[in-house]
């Protein structure tokens, strides 16, 4: 049996998996997608090259795992921010603020890099499904505020938030962007709710 570097085999495997993901993320963000190869990832992670294939059958599988980890973290932080706010407008305010803060903090960088990557159709579908799941909290908030109009309001708000995230990641102060985006969304929701 190979030597393990943890108290149990399960802990050892978890640590190796995490080391591969961390190494791949570092390479992807610093040097781009072409730098993410099994050899480079295992070298950066301090592991034998064969270790890569124990966890990921292909580079695509590694990239999907990276995306999954990033989206799960993003979803968790959004949910935590929304959960402490009062239902309705305050939850929407919290959702907007958390989205822009996460982007400004660099948590969206990985998703941005992965957006243009050519993946297998299955891997691309997996990433799209992860991204779509981020819409669920906003949809629930909007159904409370505007009922059936939520289906129209959600993509419009996502468009505005996409622009706000670009501004925040380009160096515009996140507080300023958040204040303007929140005002625009809440004023718009107020008008939509009344009509």
C-alpha cells in the first residue's frame, strides 16, 4: 500500500484532491487555460503525475470540478447573505450587495476565465447547470416581490448585475457600484410591483 500523508486514507485522498484543485486554479488564473496540464498541475501540487488520473479522467473533468467548487462557494456565500436579511426587498438588497462584493473580491475570476474555454458538450452542460443554479435565490426573492413578473425581472436584473460586476472587478469602488445597482433594481421593482 502506498504511503499516505494523513491519518486515514480518506483524509489523504481529500488532501490530494484539494491540492490538485488548488494547483489548477493557481495555474489557470496566473497563466491561462493552456498552462493547466496534468503534468503542470501535479508538479505545482507536489504530487506524482499519475495522481492526476486517480482523481480526474481528463482536463475537462478537472475544469468542471474547479467550476463546481467555485459555484458552490459562491452559492453558499450568497445564501448566507440573503438568509440574514428580512424577506422581500431587504433580501434583494443583500443579494445584490453580496454578488458585487464577491466579484470585487476576485471570487468571480475563475468563472470569467472558464467562460471562454472550449470543453466537451457534457462538461459545458455541467458548468451551465451550475451557473443556472445561482439564479434560484434571486428567482425566489423576485417571486415574493413581483409574482409572475419574476420570470421577466430576473434576467433583466442579472444583466444589470453583470455590468455591475464588471465595473467592480475593473476597479470601480464596490460600495459605489452596489449603491447605484441597488437603487436601480429596487426602483425598477417598485415600478413593476405597482403596475
